[in-house]
């Protein structure tokens, strides 16, 4: 939704940890408020209600999967087999299990189309591509982490789960070097710029990238 309004900034002081701190907020003036809904808003609401119902219907099974991916990465196909054994319909999109409201599907879809295997781990997605491994939090303001293709994906995943992104960026104990960290691509407001840099980093042919962007668009 697009929201246009005149906002009034307000604030008050509160006593916190032996000090006065200013807390501020903004309130939209109702008389100046304009909301523009997308053309397919009704369809989005219906789809959201359907997803909401399914998550509630199969919540015990999904909670079991969430418990597991909090501790170790699980491959998407493996999760699908687990859910099938728990009588969850096969058309359930397992990526939604760890999806957050402010995630952007563009980043996920672009990488998913290129992936040989996809792993869910906590709030990130790990994609094994033909020439690289990508750790993705599909969220504006976040970043795509690129790694060289390891000889053993199992060994890479085991090592990755024991460190933080800050450890990788700062190469603490040479962990970034051991994992084959190549760098980050910051998510900006232009997905095409992100996709162009991704293509260059992973050595992808322009034809594939153009096709992928067209399909997503």
C-alpha cells in the first residue's frame, strides 16, 4: 500500500537506567491521510487468508520443522519429505516456514531459480549455485553473502552454523577465509542493480540473468 499523509512529530521524556531519555513518535493527521491500494489487493487478501488458515491447520508440523532449522540447515527437498510424512499437502511452499513479513520475494526468487539446492536455516536461506554458495536474508537493507563453491557442502554448512556474520566479515580466527567468503552485495532499492552485481560475482552468463529477471518481473 502507498500512504501519503502529513505527520506530526511528538515526544516525551522517560526515566530509564538512571537517565532521562526522549522517546519520539509520529502521528498522521486523519484529514490529510491518503491510501492507495494495489490493483490486486483483493486477491492478495484472499491468498493471505488461505495461508493464515494453512499455517494454523498444520502448526504442530511446522513448529517441528522450525525447531530443527533453528539448530541446523535442512535442505528444501528434505523438509518437503518430512512434511509429506506428516500429511501436509505437497503444494505447501516450505520457504514460507521461516519467511518474515518484511522479506522481499524478488531476492529469494532470483536465487531460487539459480539454485541446485536450497537450505533453510533460522531466518536465512542458503543457496548452492553452480559456482558459488549464497547466504540470503531477502530483506531491504540487508545483504547477500557470497562464498566460493566448497568441496563438501555438508562441511561448509557445519562450519557456517558455528559462526556469526560478524565473525565472517571480520575474518575472526580466519573463519571468513576458511569458508571462502567472497564479499557482500547490499540490497538496494533497485533489484536489477543487485542482480547485475550478483551475475558478475558468480560468473554467470548475461542471457541467464536476463531470463531470470524477465520471469520474476
